């Protein structure tokens, strides 16, 4: 998709310096990807403590559960 954006030069320059990315297009793509990832993680965190999974991780991973 081609579009024209009016972005603050200082903001783009700082992002490029922090990421060591030399192409403006790539730094904007990275920023969008990171924003999306951050929001997906936040959505997943909202389920913390709300889902009861009665599972045995050792059994699922074929490990010997503490055999005594």
C-alpha cells in the first residue's frame, strides 16, 4: 500500500537510531509490528487467572512426573 505520511523527523530519526535500521519504510513497519504484538500480548494477559486448565505439563511433555 502506498501512502503519504507526515511524521516528525526527530521521532523517525530516533527510531532509526535505536533500531539501527537505515530505511524509513522498514522502521515504520517494525514499529507497526511491535505495536500489534504488544496489543496481542495485552489481550492474552487479560485472560490470566480466568482460564482453569486442569493439565499436567510433565505428562503432556512425556516426562516422568515425580515418581516416588
